C-alpha cells in the first residue's frame, strides 16, 4: 500500500464484509477512488511529490478542537477560521454578488516562484495595462446586484499609480458606501501615494509579505513589511497583511504578528500555501510536498491557486491559536484553499436552486455541494419499504438499482449501508438549465 492508496486517518474505513455483500456500492467506491488515484499519479509522473495520506490530519483535528474551545469563529464548514476582527470583504467573499476584484494589469516587479498569475486567462496579453478597465468598473457599478465591495489587485497595482488612484475614485464617487481595498507588495508605496489613495476612497490595504528564504532574509522581510505597514497606517484606515504561510517560517510569522499587534494594525489573513503548477523544483528544493488528499471533493475548481502544500494548514491554525493564547488584539483569519473554492460552488448551487428537487437534495451549508443519501444492492428494496411506510419521497435509479432520498431521512435508513452522494451544479447546455453531477460517494455516511 502506497501513499496514494492508504486510507485517511481522519475518516472511518468501510467494513470489507459489508462491501463484499454490496457489490454495486463497492464498485462505485472503487470507481471514485480510481479517479482520484489516476489524477494523483498523473501529477506524480510530472515529478510532483505528495505527502503521506492524512499525515497532518490528527494534529489539525486537535488544533481545530482547541480553537473551538477557545472561541474561534468557524465559517464555510471550517474552511475559514478567525479570531478578533475580520474584514467585511472576507465575509462578503462567499455569496455576495456585489463583491468583485479587478486588476489593471498582471505586470509585477517581482517573480515569486509560487505566484499563480501565469494561470490566469490571457496572461501574456494582460501584462499590459487593460485599455478598457474603466468600462469594467462602470459595468460593475451598473449591475443589477448593488455593489458592496471592490478590490484592486495585480500583478502589482502600484506600477500604475495614477490609474490605481482613478480606479478607487471612480467607484467611490459613484457609490460612496462600497468598501474599497488594495492588494500590494508595497514596493512602490510611499506617504504621498498612501494619502492619495486614501483621498480617493481606499479603506483597506492588504500587504503581501514573502518569507521562506532563510532566517536572515526573513527577518529583513518582516522589518521591511512592518515599516511599510506603519507608513500606510498613517493614511489608510484599515491596514493588514494577506500572505501564504510557508511551512518552516513560523518563527518569522510570529515576529510579524507581534510587530503588527504592537503597531495597532487591523489584522492578517493567513492563506494556505499552494503550488500553482509551475516549477516544482523550487518546492522540492525546499522539501515541500502537496497535501494528500489535496481536496476533500475532487473537482475542476476555477480558482487559479493550484494545489495545497502539506503543513501549511497546520501552521496557519497553530499561528491563530498562538495569537489567541498571547492575547493579541490583532484580527487573525485563516483562509484555506477550500475557502477560496467555496464561492464558485455556492454561486453555481444558487443558480441551479430553482431546478433542484429540494425533496431529494440538500444544499450543504459548509461546502455548498448538494447531497442526497443513496443505498444499493439488497438495501434498496428494504429502504423502499421503510420510506413508503414513512411517507417519505425517494427516487430509484434503474441504471444501477440504487435508491436516493433526502439526507434529513437518515434515521429511516438506520441499519442499512448508507452513502452520501456529493453533487455539483453545472450548466446543462445554452438554455440556462442546470443539472447535478455526482462527484463522490461518502461512505459510511
């Protein structure tokens, strides 16, 4: 048994005797396991290294439990964990159709090995300043969904200071209540630029900090970041950091958090460190590996960040716990890769909702996939009898003999081998109709 086949320590393994008596259920579980295995093996063939399956799972579960006991806030099924202040833009990130992020260009003065901008559509073309960015802003302001939040990212937005200032002023003048934020590495930020941006309506600045180049370089990066943050704080109301946490940089991260807290800054967003399908050699040189499993539900997610790196989630959660234990007033928010993917799934599920049978499917409030319960083989006729007697709706699938019903009826199926079917909403042709596509069976349910 290798790292690809080993069961995760975070979930109970199916009873082989139960599956032997239910060949159709076993076949479906094997099918989905094979899809994940083939996907992982295709990446391994490209030289990508995976951590042992579920390697950090017990430690992550333990720190999550401690955080719950200490009063941390869990959102989106635990994909977002925070303590203290959190930006309203983070709360609006999932489900708020009036929130949007823009870029003027993808041009950047840095060349970070973990940058995922090269995965963006029309990357080469968008290295130049967008000629019609004002039209994009005006369309956002005129959209049926009232604008609530707008952000400017890049590339490095401050390579285009006049346009960046105009961006914020254009939105602020038309819709003064829209919350405006800027993402920057800070290399081109000075006092004059900070004041100009604040005068244009900027309310929140998020500074990215690059660590992981050794203790001496990391100390210098923290000192430089704190100086930039202090300068920005003189003009901009909410100043914070948003950065991926690279395993092994925890000491530098604690120094950064302490320094930010001493300066009375708003907070920090700790991001899960990812591999954006670029040069794996840089990751291997640092001893990094991809988390295994990479996703609880394997799917073609639209977020360009790539694959989560093993150890980053644990580091983020332990930093959050440290901030709580130290009594820092700084807001600390862990935003996982899963959290980045949540909005895509939610928006699709909301669009599909009118055509989804609510008597059969339930929208999960954690990850926003649709779920239904399924039984197979000899359990199907038994379930049919029970559900009919209880007056509960269900559907039978003639292609594999399975029976499905709403998750709220789980108690009616006690004693049977019940699986949860995980489904994503997808457009079904050009007519605006939607269909549900099964991605996974969770068993035991």
